[in-house]
C-alpha cells in the first residue's frame, strides 16, 4: 500500500506562485506529486505526495521540494488509515 503525505510548504515572500509551479513540474524518482494547492494562512503551498514507502517519501521531500528556490521550510503530515 502506498504512503501518502501532505507537505505544508512555507515560501519566501513573493515566491509562492513560482514554488507552486515548480512543484507541479517535479518528475521525481521517489514519489508522485498528486496535487499542489496554493493556500492562505500559515503555509503557502500544500502538496500531496504518494510513494512506495516512507523512505522514498522522505527522500522526495528533502531532495525534490526542500531544494527548490524560494522554499523556506516544510512540515509533513502522514496520512494514516484508522479503520
């Protein structure tokens, strides 16, 4: 079963659109970008990622997202099945 995570991204002032666009175009070897939304509030972009395992999800976050110009900080929330 794939692992799904929501990555809450804080961007530099004025870089939200550029960061969102860059994330939409990521072609990662580690995870699939399922959705990218720019939002208001304490975070600027919310990304839904899906990967085969937790290590690949983490590698995508640290390699693909955190290295983008304009990204200041990320917070990751893992999706869990409570049923």
